[in-house]
C-alpha cells in the first residue's frame, strides 16, 4: 500500500511539474502582448524568468535520489539557462546578450525553487497531520 501511495504521489508531482512548465511556456509566448506597468521590463526579461522557471521544473524530473535534490535541480537549471545565455543559444537560437538576462534567469529559478519547496512542505505537513 505504501509503494502504491508513493507511485501516485510521484504521478501527482509530475503532473504538477508539467503544469508549471506549461505556465512558463505560456508566459514566454504571451509576454509580447503585455501592455501595462513595467512594460519594458516585462518585454525584456519576462521570457528569461519564464524559461528559467520552466527549466527548473523540467530538471526536477531528472532521476536523482538525494536529500539535496532541489538544490541540485536548482544548480542544473541555472547552469542550463546561464550557459544558453552566455553561449548565444548554443548556435540553435539567436540570442541578444544582456547582463541583466543572467539576473532574470536567477530570478526565474529562485521563484520556481520557492514554489516547489513551499508546495512540497505543505504536502508533507498534510500527510503528517492526516496520519496523526
């Protein structure tokens, strides 16, 4: 029974991760339609924040069993997006380099890490209270 619960929990987590990846993609796709406060910032850096956010949840599904998995995931995601930025899209995409893009990438990964950690702790607390 415990193994079945872990499998279901894992499927729920993957579903959650896919939803967050899709949110990141949606922000990337629709940022050009934004008009409002901080429009220049949104048009310049929301894409970096959104992609970094999505890459964190994508990297979270790498099969690493470690008590520091979230920190490792943060490092993997940050390395991927920062290297993509520095090496001009690895020759796959053209990229306009801006130092603040690197900061926006960090912001996206940190937001994803904070949401992931908060939701995971909430789930664990609910499981503890439901058993007690």
